[in-house]
C-alpha cells in the first residue's frame, strides 16, 4: 500500500467524510484481481445482484443491474499493531508483520484475494487507530455492470443497522474514457461545499469516473449515492468495513 496515498485518504476522510485517491493498491495487485474477475466471468460464477435483506431480497434490474461474486470471507482475527509506532511510520512489510494476531488466510482465497485482504487489514488498523471506528470485520465482492446497467440512488447503511461503517470501491477499468458512463454519483451532505449544484433540488453531488487504480472511500451512513448507467463494461471490487 502506498503510504503517501493512504495519508491523503485519511486526511480527506477526516475533513469531509469521503476520499477519492489514485494508486492506493499496487498495480500488480490490481492486474491480478482483474484477471481473477475474468476467470469468474468465464466460469459463469457471477450472479445478478439482489436488493433488500433476508427473505425480502429480490432481483430488480431496473434498480440495480450489476452481477457480482462474493469473495470468500477472511478468517476471523483481531487487528493488532505494536503501540511503539503509528502504522503510517512502518514500511509495508512491517505493517503486515504487525498484524500478529491474524492466523493464516483461508485456503479458498486466490493469491490476489489474500493480498487484497492484507492491504485491507492495514487500512482497517489505521482507521481504527485514527478514528476509533471499531471495525472488526469486512465483506467484499466483485461487481460487473454490463452496458446499460446502473444502480439507483441508495444508502449502504441498512435501516435499523449501524454495522456498515465505511464503503470502499476499487476500480478495475483500464482505458476508461469520457463518455463511457458508469460514474459513481455521491450526494453531498448539506454541510459540505463543492461538487455540482442541482438548481431544481438544491442538492450538491460529485461524479467519480471509475478509472483504473482509483479507490473511493466514504462513510456508509452519510453519503447516498448511485451508479450511472455504463455504456461499456464497468468492473470493481466493492465492499464494506463493519462493526
């Protein structure tokens, strides 16, 4: 993980509750995750995403049009780092070694997914230290939007639940061009400036193109958002840090 990019993410998250950064994950890891997604597609392992919870879950493509594949869950482990130095002061190898309470990652994971979980562990540890978020677990899936598919405005925090704390998206779209669509539209809370003002609703929003190597991180309860219709295939690894 690029520590300068991590510092930028942490600063922006503290100041405004969301961050869009380039280069957080290593290029080789992004390529390996993209190849893994290719394998899953070829093996017909992607399934239409559902909306709702529990027995109320259902497929409504006009609301949510992506197909997904859940990553195997990481083994349960406690995040722990040495109190002698902040995580941001340690080299990447030392960061990973400092997660001393973590058992070996599950055998069902691909090599790329194991590395991704190591990176996420490091991020979670830093977030918990800096913001006392209390994140104890996480869940991620591959997501693929075919041309014409999108996801209507919604919140990642289920009603009556405070488990989802942070939403994360890692984009896997090389050669993405203006006009390809598929932007993430973040609706900004009233207290935040910036973005584009809608003169009809008075709301401000920010469009984020799904560019290769970019990471989007935001507070799950604070930002409603939508995925605009893609005009070409749109790919990512998406998930949530949970209490």
